[in-house]
């Protein structure tokens, strides 16, 4: 494995010889991927390069405090071939990037692709490698923790926003220091970031104290439907489009349910099945066990990380005498 110091040297060389840099992440952005994106933006700007941010999915409103003043493209304004360096964060599997078809067709002499992640990452797609530099550290608590180390090696001066971006990723990926990803180094880095001006209070208010009455009513419905499959150890629940309508909330209100279920003492895996418009059911897996839920998600055409993964299938949720099931279309 390449050390952070060695990777920082490579990144330094790439940025010095670049003009336009694209920073992106995969579907379903979370605090770690968003925090990584924004912290790296600060690093690239330190090199006085043009930098562009792209997210295939909308940024959850709870992270508005970070995104304000930092526009993120929802649609690409140019081809990947128009960038000298592309950096991807927190992907787990490169096929989750909507750019993957272009990435495998690019000229690697003109466009260099870098992946930074704290999960094992699949970088092959259709028999080709889509990434030139794959920097992974499975022992890191978050991708933002890795970027903090890299920034230290590059001697990047921090401002309040960069420190807050990094701390957001670290806190959300460790469940505010409550899950198995919490390490001594993670807590030491958090203290460093707060000393550098990270706004811990705003992060906590935005990511933990952000539930409306309608959201809690929706969560109540989801919790009331909890079931456990004793043989598989899967604890599951469902959320329908009708639930969202009757509670007066949108799909963002379900954010955090799967993570919350991950704290259950019973079961090995948490699964939330959620209806989406257009006849789609989204499944979200979480686990704190040694079971790799990404391998389960791949059976349904999805992917993700060992501890957090998901999939989407065409179908709808149907209640039967034996419980809820996905009726495929």
C-alpha cells in the first residue's frame, strides 16, 4: 500500500502540472464524500488551479451549511477529457460513478484519474481499469481523515471551512464517535480540526438535531414495521411513497434510518426498503458485523462498502399476509 506521504508527493506533482481539475463522488452523497470533496477543493485552490465539483445526486439539505458558496454541478458542463486530473471520493465501486463509461475511454496521457477511499474499491469496469492512482486505507475511520493526513504532508494552510468539511466527514462516518470505525487517531484529528476552527456545533445541529415532526412520524411508521429474519440475521423495514405523502415529507426524511437501525442489539444486518417515484425500490444495507453487505447488494445489481451498501430495482412494495415484499415490475 502506498503511504500517505508517497501519495501526497504524487498528488503534488499531478496538481502542479494540471490546469483544470474535476472533483466528484458517487451516488447518494454523505457527510464523508461531501466533506472530502470540499476539503480537496481547498487544496486544489491552494495550487491556484481551476477546480470544478460534480455530484450525480442532489446534496442532502442537512449539508447546506457546507455547500453554501461552493456550487456543485448536477450535470457535467464538459467531457471528462477536458480535465487534466479527476479525483473521485468514497466510491467503493467505480461503477457507481456516472462517469465510468467515459473514464475507461479517456486518454490516460491527458486525463489522470485518482481515487481516494477508506473502503476497498473496485476500480475495474468492463475489463478495464478506470483509475490510475488508487489510494485506499481501510484502517482510516473516514476518507476525510485520509485527506487531513495528505493536507498535512502538503503543508496546506487550513481555513475554518476546510476544517469544518473534514470534521463533518469524520463525525458522520463514525456516528459521532459511536460506531466501530472510531479510533484514537480519529479522535485526535477531531481535536486538531476543532483547534483549527471547525464548527462542531453547526455540524451537530445539522446532522443530529434536524428532524421535523413529519420526519419523526415517518420514522415511527418505519420502526413499527421492523421485522427480523432469525436465520439470516437481517432486521428490515419499509417506507412507501404513501408514507411520505401522508407525513408531508420528501425522501430526504428517510436519511439516517438505516444507520439508526445499525445500533440494534439484535440482528447482524439492517435493511431499509424505500419506494421511489417511477416504480423503483431502493434498498439500503448497514452492518457492524464482519459480513460484507456490498457482496449482498451486488446480487441485486448494486454495490457499496463492506459496512454500508445499497441497490435499486424496478418494482413496488406490497403488503401481504406474511409481511412486506418487493413486487418486481
